[in-house]
C-alpha cells in the first residue's frame, strides 16, 4: 500500500458527461501528479501540483482541469468526455525526494 | 514524441534467468528512475540513478546509465515468477518543461 488513495476505483459514464476523480496523497507529501494510461498511448503525464500551485504541465487536454486544495488532496475534472478518454487515471505523490508513490488508479469507461 | 522508448517491448524468460531491459530518453535529466507495474495496478518505484552515476545496485536489480547515449538498462538477476510485471523508466525533462516522461514499458513474463 503506497499510502495514496484514489476514488472512485471504477467509473462508467456516457460521452459528453463530466466526472471528477479524487486523490489523497501520502501524509506529508506536497506534490501531486496526474497520469493517464491507455493501451495505445502508454503512461502520459498530465499535470503536477506542489502545495496548491501548478508546477508542471504535460499532455493535458483543455477539457481536463485539476486543482490541489489546502488540505493537499487533488481533483482531476474531465469534461465533455469522449470515447477516447477511457483509460486508467493514476495519481501519484512525492515528498522532497523525486520518488513518486502511485495510487491504485481510477478506471474510467466512457460509453 | 518525447516519450522514452524501451526495448524489448516484451520479454519471456525462465525462472532463474536474468532479464535485461533497456530505455532510451531524449531530454536532459538529473536522474532516471525505474518503476514496476503489476497488471492494471499502480506503479511502484524500484530504483533511482542520478545523472552523475554510471551504475547502481539494489538487491537483485542493477541499473546502468549512459548519459552520452541517453540510455539506461535494468538488469534483474535470478528472476522469479513474482517478477512478472511491466517495467518503465521515467525521467524529468530538465531543459525547461519539467514534464515527467515515462517510457513505453517492457512487459516481462517469468515462467515457473
């Protein structure tokens, strides 16, 4: 158990809908990262937050947004969902070192 | 694409044999990390090697880094069925974007 929690574990929704994925980092970790993993795209870095501020941005679509709250938990919002957004979404956290601790993921299926 | 490349894409070996997987990257880095992922689960950190290191060991793992060739290798010695997983290298682009870049992964299957 990495200490990173993600909810929900599974999510099934329809095209055009909006969903919110939630992540709680390990106790004391200030950085949160979001990744998308699909069969054809591999593991893609979406965005990183550090202590509430956006730190680095990857291949995050404009339809997606994220934020990190004062209690350090983070949410990833996915809107106007398309079939191609079906994937595993991982959250990871890190402290002062560069090792990332990954959560179990949220499996999103867009029908 | 900035994504790192790993080879082989898939590797099948017998228990007790050594497994070697390679990673190439494209950006400037401070360090390179290797992660393991069991099917459909979160990634687990294995080892980190800094850009000024050439080789590092951790238990049955040996990692090498050649910054001139922008490549790294992960060797798992005396493999076990429990080592069956996908293995990814990961870097941070320190040339400006600070994006995290994961390789395409090597799927290792260790046969008992």
